[in-house]
C-alpha cells in the first residue's frame, strides 16, 4: 500500500498479503490490536517505509520486520511499543517520544539510533556472528535504555559522542555488555 498524499487509519488489519506500507506524505495511524503483514510477534513480515513527510502514529503496539525512516519523518508512539525484529542492519532517523522502541536484533547485526528516543529495549541474540550492536549517532538522547539478555545473549554499545542516557537498566543479564 502506498500513501502518496493523504492519511490512512488502520481500524482493521490489512489482508495478510499486504506486507508493506509506504507513506510519502501523510499520516499512517495504526489502531489498537492492528497489524501490518502477518502480525506475528516473533517472526513478523510487515514493513513500513516513511519518507521525509511521512508520519506513523501508534494507537496500540505494533511489531514489524523493518521500518525505514529518513530525516523529516515522524513517529508518535502515544505510550505504545514499536517492536522491530530486523533481518538486516536497522537505522532509525525519526524521533520517538512517549513510547518504546523495542529492538530484537540478530547476532552480528547493528541497530543505529540517529534521533532521540524516549525508551529503548535492546534484546541481544546469540549466534556465531557475534553480539549485536546498538549504535548511537552523535548527540542522541535516550531517556531510558533496557539491555536485555544473558551471557549467551550479550550486546555491544557504540557511542557517536555527546550521547545521553537518562537511565540504563540491565534486565535478566549476567554479562550484558561486550
């Protein structure tokens, strides 16, 4: 589905065959309990692509395989959780306030935060490719960061400089950082 100019509110699920929504100029509002793609919480296939005048509004939690953002795109989470389970490197170029970005990143992969985010949950996954990396761009602020995992699911943090983390929390971890 492509929204060239206008708004789309998902009050119902899209057909499962519709796995991708692109917003060039306008607002995509996802209602409570709605999904893009198969709606799986562990192996999602849904994708959202926000161009510079695209805006994603969450009125409920949403799980995606991929989220593409660029400078100028916006995300309004309204206190909800946006979960991304990427299969390739992930870059966030849109701020998220009053909500949580949950990243479930595969071993050896990198998730990059280029903009401020209210809350981030980083779930590291083990594997032969090494620990996943959460990379912060320069001057990125995260109010609350949860690193979750164990000795078999560590995480790497990489800072771009002048980064601020309000609260750093380690959840169910024994050796959380590499």
